[in-house]
């Protein structure tokens, strides 16, 4: 069933807390005739041959691929996909004689090898990156007459993103370099000027908020989940696929955001119930926009070294590690701010017994029909649960009763906010000490100033940042483009088994799940819900197989094929083409 859009003009999102260890009874009895599909364990390919020994790092690599993703409670694909081993040459991590090439520097030579114009010496900026340009200064001439703090939005601009889930990764840029300029932007929220790094061509602080909060009503969880995944990933033929976890040491840019995989998992657990319905409330705040330089930018030393460490002969595991660390893409244009989105899981049976609707529940939570979300109200909203409004319609006079009887759970998809706020939100959701009312939105909006996140972006492949001056630059760029394609294919839903009865497979961190229609449930959508009166049961729609390898390049073109598999009973054929062509 389609979601039912509604217009809500409350200034706020409200959430009553995650709840009840929450199920007070067992889930509905399962159909005794429904046979659950057999567990499918993760299946991996054999290891590739060891690569040649890296001449600088003294290590060799090998990798493997996912053949089948884990499904139906089978073993999940969480094993390492690559290995490295010490081999002849320099010890691991010791670049020895393979450091950066010597630079004929006619100006100032930094101790770390950078070559700077003399104008950048003794200006109180760390232009070298190791402060060697600020040593031995007889006099200092600051770049900025008035000391200015680095803009937090400028510091995080251009961050890497993962193509599957848009999770933030480490930044490939050195955004603490100013190139001798003192360019500033004024933050109207704090009435302060902040300094902008050289890599950022433009940065504007401009607080905006949606004219009204929006609300969506879902009678089935599958459409809610599909909508969420569509909003947080690129459409690159990977199906509904999300990868947010890596096994690498390098940490992503900290933004304390929600984990989409865990939130989706929570909704999936609730989808097993026969008596749930859902509504989400969302407000979006924009704090500013940035645009990165398209040329003459300065990359971070760590990213340049990571590129330099890549072997010219393609080794999938090594290239995948760089994509896990720095993202498959980087953000060239971005909008920073936050999204406050909560999904309420409602007990239909309790609402029917109490003769109340979801609109009455919203009213009890503090939503009214005349309030708008405006910039001026971001830090002044103070709405709480009001018994005088709720009691006449529900005979519920406190938040605890509302949570216990009607609201089974509240699942957070909040993006942005500082660690203090998000820790508080998590605690409230878990402990259920009190329902979360509209006043909490004000705290979130205030915390955004210190911890905004990307809420919109234009991104380009990370391969486009390979410096033209790097040895074998064209080969490294080509290999990275290949790695991005294989990265998407590695976690594609084509490696899932088809779901029964019209279900849609999704992939979450190495495991396939089935999103069922409103008439079916279970791990494989194999159980008929009680209210389903139809006779069309035990069918499976067609499911695309994975693409074949590309054919050899002929007349500047190559092709690949796929097949529609798994049709059973009255299942529908696949939608799309069996052939794909590309220039080469």
C-alpha cells in the first residue's frame, strides 16, 4: 500500500521514546503450513594469487570476492576480503628509499619535503604542515590582523562519502592550509567571523529551515525502508544496498550520526507484527553551503601517501581499502545542516480499542495544525505534552501511558547534532524515562551549530583527485574507477536469493533481508498475514542475476549481460534490459 503524505505545520519533531523491551506478548502465531526458506551462509570465492611484493612497503596482497550473501539467518559476510603479508624488501610501513621524489625547490624547502614560496614563511600559519616554516623567524607578520578561528564547516568541507549509504569518510583535502590568505565568512548565528581554508572556494552561512514539518504515514514497513535507503545512497544498479561498516583502522569523519543499518534493522523487527503502523515526522535545517576549488587545491599528505602506496598492477583488496578509508566519492559542492527525522511505531489494536486515530496521537505529542518551522523559532520552541489537549480525546493524562499503550517504539533517523545531544537522545530512547517532546527539537537545532553534517551534495569519483604529477597517474586513476565499479558490484542485491510473494531483497552490511508487502511477513515473505484473503500465494518474482564480466573492447565498445532468474508460479518477470554497453 502506498504511503499517505500529509502536511504538518508543527515546528518540531517530537518523539516519545524507544521503548518497551517493548513487546509485551509473543508475536502472532505463525502459519503452521508456512515453511521457512533454508538458511543461506555467506559464500566467498577462493583467494586470489599473491600479488608481487610492494617495492616500498615490503608487503604483498591477495583478495577474494563474495559469491553469495548471507540470508535467512545464515552466516553473514563479515570476513576480511583481503590479506597482506610481509615479503622481501623494506619492513612493513617503512618506505625506505621509496619516499616522495626529491623536489628541486628554488624557494623554501619544508622539512617534510613541501616546497613553499617565501611569502608563506613566518606568518603564524602552519603552511608546511610540520611548522618548519615558522622556525627561526626573526620577525612574524600574521596573515590575519585579527586572529580568526577556522570555520568548522570549512574544515570538514569536501569530505569523502561511501557510495553505498553516503556514510562520511576521511577527507582527502588539507583544509588547515590557507595559502597566505585571510578569507573569512560571518556566521550570523554566533555573530562571529570564521576563517575559510584555501581549498574552499566559497562558503556561505545561511540558516534556512523548511516552511513546515512533513509527515508520512505508512501501513507497511517495506515502503518506509525503501524510501529511507533511496534517500541515503546513489542509484548505481546495486539495488537496495547499504554498507556502513569497515574493518579498517582509519576512522571516518566523526559526525555522531545515526547508523542507518541499525535503524532499518529495528523497523524490520517491527514489520513482523500484524498490528503495527508507522508515521514519520521530519524537519530539515540548512546552516550553510560550500564549494570546493576545482583546481590548485591542496590534498592531505595522508591521502597523497595512500595514493602513492597503490600498486600499479591492480589488486582489488588494496584498492578497496582506500575506498573504505576515503570513500568512493568526494563532495565538491555541499549543503550542511541537519535532518530531524523520527519514525513512530503505533499499535493499531490499542488505537482501535481506545477509538483514537494517528492524528489524535500526533496532537497528544504536541503537533498542532498552525505552527511552522521557521528560522527564528529554531532555538525558542518549548512545547511539551499537554494533558489538557490529549485527555479529552484519549483519557490519557501523561506521556508514560501514551507510550505504554499506543506507541510501541520510536526509531531515530536523526542526522546532525553534537555528541552531548545525541547521547541524551539515545539514553532517552533506551531507558524510556520520559517521552521526548517538542522542546528536544530546540536542543538539537542549537547543537547543529557545532556539528552540522551533509544534507545535500554533489559528488565526484575519488579517482578524479589523483594528481597528474604522480607517477603512473593515468593507470592509478583507471584502477580506482575499476575498483569503484567492483565495489558496488561486490555488495549488490544480485547476490541475494529471491524473496517470495513479491518481497524485495535489500543488503545490509553483508546480509540480505526481505522487505515484504502488506500481505506477507517472515524472513522470506513466506507467511501469509491473517488479514490476507487472496489465493495467490507461493509465487516469486523474477530477480536479476549479477552482470557478467565485460566483453573485450571492440570498435570502442564493450558489453555485458545478465539474466532474469527465480520466477516461480505467477511471479512477474524482471523489469529492465538484459544487455548493457559501454565505451572503451
